């Protein structure tokens, strides 16, 4: 009886310590990617997951929970148990644009614990091989002359790929036909197969395909060219001045995840970002890794808030709606 009691007490103590995160992580961690496999967010998530697994001593598995421009996956993280075993990756459009477009049942600023800001990349305006335009100006002229004909793949209404397209329409006076996918991964497959005409896609997704000659890149949505793709002009150089979009990715845990748990996750993120191999892979994908002081949870929270304040009025004014 006495032995049994001791065993029960020991068991309860072990449970309590796990509940308080002392033993964290004692099993695999799920990193929710709110877009399809093979896309830009998925690519970055897999690089991070692999390296974070080493620091944490447990596998970080990537789970693609897709749909509605990332709102399904981000919602899943918001409602997950706040124990550190379900975390999420998101970016400018999931965590800044979506609340201005969708009625969400979570609050991007209040329902998450920020873990770290990982990298930023611009987009590349890319077209299928064989599309009748040789540069951005010709593309803009063609779109204007053929309203509602040129098909642009997006990762859903309000995804970065869609917002950039609306921005392009406003700058050039043309009208595109947007084709939504569950992520830029499948949209890219269709672009390479010639099923759609163009995409406004994160550099991470486009660079490998442009290098392989499977699509053509006309412009970078930034003030400066990308070191990984120096031949592609900026939007300013190519004829759509000011069409800047910078998509930053961050990682979050559900609100209420204990501090000692989030601290371990943050350490794994920061370690990954100092790893030479990770940095090399990110650089090849056009990713700009922020300075260490800008990678922290506090820096992510501040950047997130500043971006929301900047973009919410602009997105609302642009009238992006779920059709
Ligand atoms: N992040 C999306 C993806 O990974 C792309 C987008 O937001 O446009 O597919």
C-alpha cells in the first residue's frame, strides 16, 4: 500500500513537472504551416524545423493545415493547448493582412505568444514561359489591354500573392483574374505547367524555378535588387515604382504557453538563425535574416504591432473582400 502510494505520488510529481514545462520537450512538436507543402512558408518552416529539432532534442514536424489564406492553420494554433507542443509559422499576410480581410475567431495580436522573427523576403513578379511579355512594362500593358484575362495564381483571398496583385492593378490600371490555391506551392506548379499566366510570389518560392528556367522573373517588390537574383530589376527600375512588399515570417505559440517553454522554443529559433547552413539556405532563397536584437519575441511583437498599424487602414481602403 505504502509502495503504491509512493508510486502514485511520484507519478503525480512527474506529471506536474511536465505540466510546468520542466521536462519540455518530452515528445515531438508540431509546427503548423498554414499553406500547402512546397510553397515559400513551407520551405522556410522545414529548414527551421530541422535545425530546431537538434537544439530541442525532439523532432519538430511540419503539419500543413491549409485553406482560406492561412486562416484555418493560424486558427488551429490559436486554439491549441498552450503547452509548446503545437506552434505555428505565419507571415505578413496571415498575421497582418488577414484580420483586415476576414472575420476571424482569433485575435492575431492577443491570442499568441511571439517566439521569434525569422526572415523577410520581397516578392518576384513572375510569368509563365511563353507569356507574351518580355518585361514588367509589357506585362502591365498586356494586362491593361486584356482586362480580366490574365490569370494570376494566389494563395487565397488576402494572401500576400493576392494583395500584391491588387496593388499592381492599382498602380497599372489593369484588371487581373485571380485564381486561388491552398498555397503558392500548388500555384507555382500550375505556373510552370502553363496553366496560369503569372504570380506575385515570395522570392523563396520563385528563385529556384527562375534559376531552372521554368518561369521568368520580371521585378522584385523592393527598393533594392536581391543578391540571390541580381539580374532581376526592382519594381522602381522595371516600371511600377513604389510597389514594395516585404513578407516577414515569424513563429508563435498559443497564448498562455508557459514562459519557460516559450524560452526554450525561442532559444532553438535563435540558434537556428546563427547556423551557417541555415543562413546559407535562407540567403539562396532571397531571405534577409534580421539582426539578433530584431529576432527576439519582443522585437517580433513590436514589429507585428507596427505593421498592423501601418497596413490595416491601407488594406481596408483597398477593399479586398472574400468573394
Ligand atoms: N505564404 C503563402 C504560401 O506559402 C504564399 C502567400 O502568402 O502568398 O503559399
